[in-house]
């Protein structure tokens, strides 16, 4: 991931996040209206809007959990759940 602490869709500050500038809204900055838009490539970001993860971050987490890396014993999800 690139710039993991910086939101993809936001406006303001070090982390591209401001409570007063939600993704998709139009805000006034120094007398000019600006639409708060997203970054060019959300697949390389962790945070979508400073609050929610991007789909890429969710997939990364799911892949780790479903592979068994975070279970004890380390059993992949497809082997841990058996139909009856």
C-alpha cells in the first residue's frame, strides 16, 4: 500500500481527512467551491475516507484470515468448515 495513513477520498491536513469535508461533498476553500473527490488509484490505499477501509484493504485482511495465518492451529478457512 502507498501512503497507508492518508485517506483516498477526503480533503485537508496531513491525512487528507477533515470532519467538515466528506467524500463527494462540495466545500468552500478560500472562496472557491471544491468537490471532495477520490485518489486516482484506491487499490493502493488502506483508508477510503479516513473512517472506512478500501476494498483492497478489506481483501488483504480477508486473504490473511481465510488462509489460516491467524488461527491456531493454522487451518485455512476452506478446511476448517465442513458441511454436514
